[in-house]
C-alpha cells in the first residue's frame, strides 16, 4: 500500500508501533492506547483496518506487530520526524522541549525532496537532539553501542547521557534545568527504591526513577 493513500492518523499508528516495538517484541493494545492517548476500542478499530491492508499483524489479546510494508512506511515517517526535530533545533534554535510537537505536524506533509535537502543541509546526521537514531536514506538505523538506563547503573558507576526517551515537554524542561542533556557526564552515588542520587560536573541531586528511567547511559570503560 502506498504511503500517500494513508491518513495522518494511520501513519501515526504505524510510527508509534515501531517506536514501542524497539523495547517490546509485540506491542499491546493498551500500550498503544497510552502512547496515542486514545481509548483501547479506538486502537482496536484502527489496527483491524491496518491489518486489512497488510500493514500490521494483529491478534486480539496478544498484540500487534508491523509487516515489512508497514515497517517501511513507519521508518519513513520516523526519518522525517527526527530530521525535522534536528533542523528545528540546530537551524531554527528551538529548544529540545519544543521540537516534538512541531515535527509531529510537519512530518506528514514534507516531500522526499525536502527531506533530502534537510539531510544534506545537516550533514546526513545519525541522531536527533534527544539522541534518538535517525534511519538513513535506506531506512536502516545507525549502529549504536549498548546503552543502559540510568536507574540500572550501580553506585560509583559513571557514564554519559546518550539518549533521552521521553517527549514530555515538562520532563525535558526539568532535565535542561538540571543540565542533564545529551553527552552530559554523571556518576551514580547511591541507588534507592524510588530514586537515584547522581553527581554531575556542576551539582549533585536525587533524581526520581520516574525521570531516571528516561535517560540512557553509555557507561565509562
């Protein structure tokens, strides 16, 4: 099925299934409903439609996964989105807590020619401002090292933030205020049930696990 025949909502479903499948082999209806902020019944209806055109494989009560055709479309949309985020940040000076919603609106309407111009202008980047990998023109992800969630680091372990897996503007704004951005270096002092105490180059503080779980770290050797 050609991408131009899909609605923006259908493209969004495919993209979010792809994003959720990075951390889960099969995506549940409930997880997709939470991600898209819609009712599970609406998700079920859309998944049935996408299954009818062979873009997803959907089994009630078991979850959904993309077909090869669905994955290709999802990767195209994700490439648009992440290139746009980087363009907004690097060229138009948007802050990283502002770029997601703008990219959400633009990702569906830019042409492949415009996408290519952005990629060329930015030097064919491999990651967006949040550290998320950008699929290349062949829709392949860059090779990345194994990253560890901050909450899984042990006391006295240190490393650099390489990816922030949240688009919540309040969370990103707070991380900015704490100087916990991409490439920031930190050390774990203590790890507790609900929080982790960290030391940065400038400060030390207790970070709740609800926020720490969004930070993916490349540990120091």
